[in-house]
């Protein structure tokens, strides 16, 4: 079976510095797909780039932790603090979620509002993922898949698997998520065969990228990256990475290149 790889840049729109780095990675023809945070300071800048460059895949990077919601705070009271900002902490959100203090109805409403903000700008969505992978929480994952289906978004990220090169602290950080990923393995929008990058979140560099390429599994893989990290951007645009892709006969693709999209 062929090896095909989607390199997706997360956090497009989170800041102008992040946007500049992601655009550079896109212009290098390595990153062909991005995930947009629609409620951050540089969201409009990110959307403007996608409007001018429709060849790149665009996904929604669901954000329920950072900044303000798209909806008025009064409509999502369980998701915000007294000043109308998201709670900011994965730990606080998760604790409130499992204690039943977060309204699933309000989550669904906010995610729908974030999707509509992108669709309303004429951006065609190929996939959905989320900031800090919140969409993988039980009960929340089926809701996100339902929203994806309703909006004809074919792919939802499924985070699984360990990397042999993982940093121990990062493995421990995402251990609770890995104990929950089974909840995401159900009927619904498509998922990619393999997912890479979770164990190296914001730690990828040229060496790790090349190691991932050398050990990439057959089928279609998605590699999550954050080009705003200087070492990560340097690795993404490096000659070594291109050389490894050629040596391992790996084809860089986008979500739209997958059969049926």
C-alpha cells in the first residue's frame, strides 16, 4: 500500500506571528492543509489568506479554551468566566465537563457558530479538529461528528497511537486523552488511517520530522504541526525533510486528494 501524507498546520489565526510562519510553510509546498481558529486576534488575516489561496485545504480548529466565543457570552454561560472569556485551561474545562457543569447544548451551538463563520466567508471546509484535542472527549466527540455531517465536512481528526520518539512528559500530558480515544472510534465522518505529532506537540524539529517520515505507516497519515515554533518551521522547510520524503516514496497530499472528496 502506498504511503501518503497530509501535513496540517494547526492554530492558523491564533496570532499574526503564527500566521506568518504557517504561510511560509504553505509557500514551501510542504504544508497543504491548515486548521483555523476563527475567534482569535489574527483570524481575519488567516481567512484572507485562504480566500486568496483556495488550493489549500481549510479546516475548523474548534476553540473552546482561548479568547472569547463567537456567540454572545450570555448564550454560552457554562463555557465562559464572568468577563465573557473562555476558561483558558484544559484542566478546568475537563473538570467542569466531567462534573456536568458544561452544557453540551452550548458547546454544540458555539461549534456551529464557528463553522458558520468560516462557511459565511466562502471557505470550503475539508476537516475538523480542535485546540488541545477537546473534541475527543466522550459525549463531545459524537456531537462534533454530528455537526460535521450536518455541514458536509468529511473528516474529523482521531488522535491515536504512540510514537517511539515521544518525549515522556508529553506522553503523560496526553495520557487522559489516550484513555478516552476509544469513544471517538465509531460511525460518522471519515478518519485518516494514521495520526502523527501528538507526542511531539510544539516540540517537532528537523530530526524528529525525519524520524517520523522514516517510520511512517502505509496508507494515509496526517501529521499535525505548529510552524509558529521556530524549530518546527525550520524542520518543515528543510532539505532533509524533502530528501526523506523522496527516499521513502511518500506522496504529500491534501484532504481533497483522498478518494471521494
